[in-house]
């Protein structure tokens, strides 16, 4: 099967992407976090602040503050024990106990890992792994790597002006053991959810950031000591306390500068192979994931690789102007503690027009972020879009809409109550969409940006969708509602509902949003 055909299956026929005889060996499941052995460790403060209400003054963090930032970004935050209800059949009455993070993850498996390059006075400069299980840093490689990392990013970012960088990676086996080849789609989304949470946390801790999607993969993996058949970095996020730092300079690509080659760069550093543990004794092969990862890699870079987004088509219908809405102000720590993913706990209650307008405005306003695809463009073209099917929203007719961010308006694509359409497209009956007033769909380019970015475009698209999902979940919780990200839906049917095909778009993920009650569960915070 070609890689293009594989991506088409992931999007439009995901059941075919999984082996028909696939059996999950829960007894040999990997841990949801990576554990390194025999390396220097640096404990982090667990006395985290319980409130994050305002953006702090831009400043280089102390180790204590860095620990708080990492805990809110990707730490183990709570222990939850819930009881299966009658819908679980033979498992009715059984309990499930899991460690949760503030970032949602498909199946709670957390395939992402978080690494850091740090240059702080209280630590040896070098490459670290964030050990979420013990809330500490593990030193993988000591030294100053400004020049190496600058080259790995294509000489576009002034790493010397930063106090470090974060690396978001994917460990393939951590959710492949359950989801088989479908895990490739989940891994991009999970990475995006983590990046979205990291960017929101940096706003509260006073760091400047930019997301690098384009870098020399093998050089970055070599720096971190990763085996590429097991794990690979998906994004690099420099962290700075300098408001005037140069981000993603846009030099002329025909300036005659030589290509930066990954193999040449790797030879500048010796290899490291730190020992780690993930519990599984029998790890199966995942050749399609390896092929996709290899096809997505960049082996060489020029100084400038800016992606100029294409003008996207609009539905030729009148825009329904929404009432002016202010940005939401909320305590991020409180919202993260309150965030809940309902299933059959949705309760149909009316949503006001202003509430819907405020939610839409907050989601797209908070999504704006600095990245190496947009470079210095002040108003770049969007690569992911927000659609929604509304029912019983006061002042807005029932129907399927696309949100027009530029005009803060809705463009109706299809009038009517479409809950039965969406419910019929669900592959599981875990959510009753008849109880949901807002059902959002995040959409992107139907060809996954392949023409512009090759196979790397698919994983970038999934990451940006995940980043937008995290903004939607935070805004939803701040609006006293709940949201449930779902991939078990009929993408073809959703595309037809919104008339997306004519615009070259497709539905990437579905998020029902509404008021809800919480199921019975015993839960405790892991914060001191």
C-alpha cells in the first residue's frame, strides 16, 4: 500500500487501517511515561501554585518556576478512580484507576514525551528529559548546544538569545500496542494537544515561544539520543525571556547559502544511548509508522523555508454577524482542574447567543501563535478551520455553520437539526448527541498539505488540529461546559454535511460541547 493510500484510510476508512486480527495484550502494556535509568537526576518543586490568573512579567525562570511550568504542561496531576456503569456489560461495577494529566490523550496512553535544552544557573547546561512519573529532570547530555540547535533549525532562530528549548516527541509503541496503525493519526493529535497546553502555560509563566515544525529530524534525535525506530521528535519550541529575540528570520532562499545536512551535523556530536524502561517485554513491529516517519523527515535545510498559505475558499452565503465578544479571563489552574470529558453525561440546556459568540471568539483568538511556517507574516492564512452544528442556541437558527474568524460571523451551510445525521455517523454509542447543543468539527486541507510540505504536512496538520482542540477545551471549561474530543465519527458524512469537499477541506476531529453532569468518581490531586 502506498503512503498516500495509508493516509486516506486513516482519514476516511480508519477500520481498514487496523489489522483485523489485532488483539490487545493489556498484561504487557507499556507505561504511559518513559523512565530513564542510571543518569543524573534533578528534583523539581512539587509545591505548585494553585492559581494562574495573569501573565507574568517576561523573565528567565528559576528552577522552582520551571518545575511549576512543567507540571502544568505535562505532569501527573491527579489520580482518578471511576466505576463502570451498566453500559459496560460484563464489566459493570468494575473500577478503573488511572493517573491523569491536564492534557487529554487518546485512551489515556500519552504517546508524547517532553525533553528540554536548558541554560539555567541552577542546572548544568544540557539536554534533559522531563520525568513526569517523579516530577524531575534527567540529564541526558551535558553541554552548550546553541550552534548545533541553530543549524538543526535551519539558522532561522536565534537560539543564543533563549534560555532553552522544549522538544515534543512521539514514542510509537506507547499507543500502537492498543490502536495498531490508527495510532499514527492519534500521535500527531496528541503532540498538538501537548504543544497547545505548553503554549498556554508559557503565557502564564512569562516565556516567549515559537513552534518549529521544520528541522533536521535526525540531527535533533541524535542530540537527544533517541532511536528513530522507537521515538522521534515532532516539534521544537525555543523558550526565551527576551522580548526582542529574532524569530524565524525570512532571508531570501536564493542567497547562495549552502544546504545544512543532517548527517554532517550529526558528526559534530558523539552519539549517546541512555538506558530506559517502558515495561513491555514483547514489542511488535510497526513498519507503516516507521515508513511514514522516514518519509516525513527533512535531511537538509536552507536558512529559509517559509510556507505561504493559500487563500482558502469560502461558502458563498451571507455572513451572520455575531455579537461583539470580549476575550475570556480565567484562572488557568482552576480551568485545568475542572476540565471534564463527558460521555453520556451531557444534559441538553440552551446556550445563549453571546455565550456561543464568546466561545468562538476565544478559541480562535487564543489559537494565534508564532511558528516557522508563517514566519514574519502578520496575518497568515489559516491551515485549520472551525465548523459547527448548532441546535437550540438562542438567537441562532439550527444548522451547520462555518465560523468566519475575520468577520466574527457564522456562514450557514445547511439549515436544520442535524443531530441524527451526526449520531448515525458515530462508530460507538458512548455519546448521546441528541443532548448536545454544539458539535464542532475541526477541518483542514483534504490532501493534508502534501503539495506544500510533503508527508510532513499530515503530521503538522494533525498537530495544529490538536492545538486548536486544546484551546477549545479550555474555552469550553471556562464557559462552564464540557467537551469530548472524538475520532469515532464518519468523516465522509461530516464533510457532506458541511459541503467541505468543494472547498478542499475534510473533518479531522469532532468535539461535542455542552452542559453536563459529572459521573461518580473518586479523584485526588497529586499536587502538594
